[in-house]
């Protein structure tokens, strides 16, 4: 495994008490594979990713347990200086909002070149040349001229390409993309996603794709991990989960997508709201919203049951769900 | 693109007595996006009004309580100074000039042989009076002018903007010296008049800005579309939103006005003897500072604590009223 | 950019005229412009009448103002109470006040920004709370009290410095007055820097810089500071004008013969030409400083484009 997260726990100090953002998350991704992490806002998917990257704000955040194994070594045990050399060079991250994620007062060329001067000790001239190459590679027209421009002078799609170029700069083994297309126009979304997928294949990178968009997932992901209230509730290869979800939450998510073949049918909506992370319900965190919930769900937290050879579901009644 | 970036700081630099800047003191390391977790939305709290919410916060804020108590005390002794200082502040005995602390005269005597304690206590009245009345005048004049300009826009707005620019361009202390040097009055009114004259642009900018912001709110647009008339819009929808920032700035400004009065009196153009003012006493004590530093220190301390109390009060009110800082 | 500058310059004209006219009116309506022209004595009626005619004081105020401004633009600022041309007074006073202002600005930059960065990065820690409280006290204590107290402590009690400044106003003599003049702005700069740093520290682009694996030092200096200092720089820029106008108190406490001193003398002796002349220059300095700051803003923040 390229990256393996084991039993990760992260919490935040807030005004209203301790928010348990990540509660025992385990997932992994191999080189050349794509893991999609799916979940609503507040499900802990971004916090997990930030912990893997080592960019969690501490405090208010606090890692209370678990391991992040990258090529076998536990990143959480590294000293900050060692950790820093991993960031950007061996694993890189792409953020949702490229406009705010790029420094507004530095040219994109400076921000790209910085990767080479800092990590590779290149001269500014060479680094600048590499920056132009990178922009070419992410298919930004007129790279030689545009390298001197500032982020606000680019369109949303082009900015996200620059973010991708920055992440690709040192050919990392793992890329974490946190909702990379959410902020973009629908027409641009597909282009950016295709670019990311192409680059991933070309360099045989592992990709963790964080999203709440099931449509994106179907096209590019190999594996899916569905998160709810800081836990993984279902993991499965992508085609299987679409055929038959093994968790009522996943089922709810799938049923709430509009589909052309079922026109006229009323869209399903999961009732209720996600729980506050300062007061996660006992037992199965999903039980207040679950159509299958019974007494045991209110008291016993379900483990991640093995479903077949390749899947897992954190539902006491996964069989019912699967065959429903 | 903004034509004049960083308006609030400009305002301060211009007047030299501003206080719109962030005086935000108490931010604990709290997570911004709670509840519901770091990137989430969660169940909403019960809706409470801005004011009751603010009051709820204020009652628990030690800064507010301490500064509030100090101010309450100041107000009481300015109304009835004889409660704690029965002497006559104008009664001076040159034979005792510059003497230090002694029985019945805990703060000693100043260069003219007046009792420093009595004069310091009686000086509070001037400061509180000038501070409160100037602030009222500035707040009323500034919010009416700024509010109307912001609401109706157009020519009036342009004229008002240029007018505020003009007032900002005049150094405050300098204006005070020029205007007040020729008025020989023993009352607080010239000083108050001067502060209102030069202080209103600061409030009018704030009021104008918040009215313009409020005007662009969707619900105001909706009310307008539904045919609400101007006066109803202004009273019912816009004023409540514009009042909070004005109150905050005015409270902090109150402290700076007290400081300004003392400064002008120190320079000899604010209040003049035989009025009792900390500024006058500090000015009078300066030449004797070598032998009688106490005559300088007590009124200075009283002045500093008073200004500090008002600024801290404004600070606390600002924190409570500004939901963005929570 | 060029068009923007021209538009701003045009906008400055009414403000300049308004501010100087306001001062002109204040001085004229309130005071007697020829008082003091005969030295310390009252002018005798005949001389007074002659002086009035000579200065055009029998004309309407607006005409007097126009004449005065006309003279100013040919470099004639009139005559001070002691018979010296006002321009001569300016020649001796402005260098002193400019020196004082420069020292104050240096204090703002060095101490204010350092403290602001320090506290902004350590929000909520004891250092932060202590500095924050200190700035609040500095803002609350009026400048003249700060000045007198420091003069008492350093000059009289401990004898570290001479309590008043000689007429050359050497730089070393101006250090303490410069600090006093800077004090309130210094506290504001500290707070502004702190807020700005603390806000930007949570920004997405700083998170990106960390995710890029940049060393902490580089994240702070190249990414965080570069952005956070934009509002601070503009504040300090606009403060230059305010400092020069506000130096009156400081100069009085330390007996510095600068702009404030000359103005004070002019006001005491009700000498219109000195007062209006100095104020005109101060207003100009203030307006130009503001314009320069706006242009500087565009240089510092590429997102701002003036059209």
C-alpha cells in the first residue's frame, strides 16, 4: 500500500465543547489507484485529508490516535522538518477554491517556481523555466506569457489547472484532491477532472479524491469510502456500490441523485440533518435518520462488517440493505 | 475596483482621534466553523436578536463589567462630587504649595496650594460632561447626515463625501487651537461645539457605509419591490442595521473626546481656570514636576483610567455586537 | 494609472480649497489678523488702518482668501509677527518636524510591526494578552500625559536625556519626542498588524504554502507577511500627514522649535499669515501622502487596478 490510514482519531476544541471530527477512520490507496472519499460537509473527509498532509491546524485540532503510514513509515511520528520535506515533494494537495488558495500578490510563475527552488535547490531561472513547462503540461495556452500574471487574471478552470500544476511539480507519489471541481462551472468540471485523471495515469500516482459528487466518482474512482460523522460507513469497489449499496446512508445518497431513466419519480431525500460533532448520537451515528434503525442501533456502535471479499459496511443490517 | 482602499484606517489617520480600528482583545482559539464540525453545517441555535445576544455576551464579559463599574463610579462622582470630596476645589492656600500627602489631603497640594484630591475628584465632571455631550452631538449629527446621504445618494452624497474629506484634512488639535484660542469662555460649550464640528465626519462615514450596506440587503430590496416607501424603509429596515456600528464607534470615540478636551485644556485653549479640568491641572503641574510630581500624576492617572474605561467599554460592546467576530 | 492620478489630483483641489478656506475663515473671523503685527503692543489706529489696507483686509473675506492663495502660489506666504517672511520660518521649522516625523515613523515600523507579528502569530498566549493590554493603555493615555511622564522619568528623575531639546534639534535629542509622537499610532500599528496576521494565517493560500512543504520561515515572510502588511503600510503612509499636524503637543512638551511651535506662536499672537501658511502646507502634505498611499496600494496589491 502506498498510503494507509489506520484508526485515525482527530478532535477540535470549540466553543461548544470537543468536536469529534474523525473517529477511527481507516483507508488506503495504492499507486496508480484512485480512492474516492464521499460524504456530506462535516463528515470528516477533509479533516482526515489534512491530517494525512500534515496541515491540520493544531490547535484547535488535535490528533488523539491512529497512524498514517506512507510507504510503510508513520508520518505522525516524524519530526516537523522531516514531515515538511514529504509535503509537496512526495504527496501534494489540490484545494477546492483555487482563487483563495493561490497567493493573490505573487505571480503564478513565482508560486510554481517556488517548489523547485525550495525543494530542489534550483536557480530561479531554471525554476522559472520549469514553471512554464508545468503550465504547458496542464494545457494552459500561452504559458510563456501568462507565467508572469497573477491568480486573479486567470479563469476559474485555469486557476485550478495551476493548482494541479503546482501539485504535480515534483511528481509526487500521492495526490489528495479536496473537492477539486466543486467551485467550477459544470462545463469546466469535466475538463479539469479529465486532466487530473490523465496525469494520474501518466505518472502512476495514487489519488485520493474527496468529493460529495457521486457523478464525478463513478467516472474516475476505483474504490469508494463513504464517511458519516467522522466514521467510514461503507467501503467498496466503485462499480459494486452503484449496483447495490450495503449501507442505508449510501443508499440514501444514491437515491437522491436525479436520474434520466426515472423521470417523473419524486427525488428521495435523507430525512433530518447530520449530527453536531460535539454531540454524536450513541450507537450508530446514523440511526436518527435511518429508515432501518432498530433498538440495537441506538445502543451498539456497528463495526465495519466484512461484506464479501472486497467490501465493508458499518451497518448492523447490511444484509437487509444489500438485498433490499 | 475600490477607489479608496482601506477606508477605516484613513478615517483614523485623518482625525487623529479615531477608534474604528480593531481593538478586538479576546479571541480564544475557537474553531470558526462550528457546530457540525470543521467543514460543516449543523443544527442551528435558536434565533436570538442581535441585541439580546449582545447583552447576553456582555454580562459575562469581565472587561465590560470592570469598565462599566469604573464609568458608573465616574458618573456618580461627576453628579455629586461632594459624596467623596467635600472640599472646595477652588480653595487654595499658597502657603501649602507643592506640599506632599498629609492628613486630610491624601494627594497633597499643587503649585498653587490647591488640594489635589479635591480637584481631581471635581475634574471628573468636566471630562464626563464633555465626553457624553460631544458624543451625543457627534452621533446625532453624523448619523443623520451620513444616513441620509447614504440612503438618497446622488448629489447630496457627493457633497457630503467631499465635505468629510475637507474635515479629515484638518489636523484636529490644530483646528482646536485656532478656533478656541479666541473664545474666552469658562463653560464647556465651546469645546463641545468644536468637537462636534470636527468629529461628525467620522460617524457620518460609518453611518453612510452601513446604510449603503443595509440598503443592498435582499430583504430591503424585497421590501422596496413590495412598495414600501422611503421613510418606512429607513425607519423599519435600515436604521436598526446601521445603529450598531455607530454605537460602537461612538463609545470608543467618547474616550478619545475626553482625551481631546484634556489636550486642548493642556494647551490652554480648552477650558480655562477657574474651571476645574484634569487637562488644566496637568498643564499647571508641569512646571513644578521636579518638586511636586504628585500634582501631575494624580490627575494624569484619573484621566488615563477614564479614557481607558470608555475605550474598553466600546471594545467590549463592539465584540458583542459584531457577530462576525464570534 | 495616469488617468487615475489626474482624477485624484482634480479631486484634491476642492478638498484643498475647502480645508484652507475653513482655516482661513476660522482665523479671520475669530481673530484679529493684524493683532501682533506691531510686535507685542497694540497697533495704534492709524497704523492699524494702514495695515488693513495694505493686507487688503477691508475687502470681502473671499477676496482676501483669493489674494492670499494667489500669493501663496507665487511663493509668498506673507510675514510673521516678528517681521520675518513666513517662508523663512518654514525653512527652519519644517526640517525639525520632518526629522521628528521620520523618527516616529521608524518607531512605528520597527516596534509596531515587530510586536504585531509576534502577537499575531501567538494569539491567545500570555505575550499576546500582555502586549494587547499595553497597546490599550498607550492608546488611552493622552499623548501629552505620556510625554510629560516620560520626560519626568527619563529626563528629570533618571537624567538619561535632556528634558528639553536644543534649538538645533539633533536626531539624538529627538528620539524620545519621536517615540512620544509615535506612541498612539504605534499601538494602532501593533493592533492592525496583529489582526491582519491572525486573519491571513488562517487563509487558504497560507494553507497552500504549508502544503507545498515550504519551511515555516518562508511561509511567514514570503506569503503571510507580504499580504498582511499591505493595510499596515497604507496606515503608516496616511499617518505621516497626521503626525506632522499632531506634532504640536509633542513639540510643546519638549520645547522643540518645529512646525507645531511656530503654529502655536502664530496662534498666540493671532498672526493669520503664519497660521494659514503652515496649515496650507500641512494640508497639502496630508493630501499628497494620501494620494501616494493609494498608488502604493496598487503596487503592493496587484488585484487593485485604478482606471
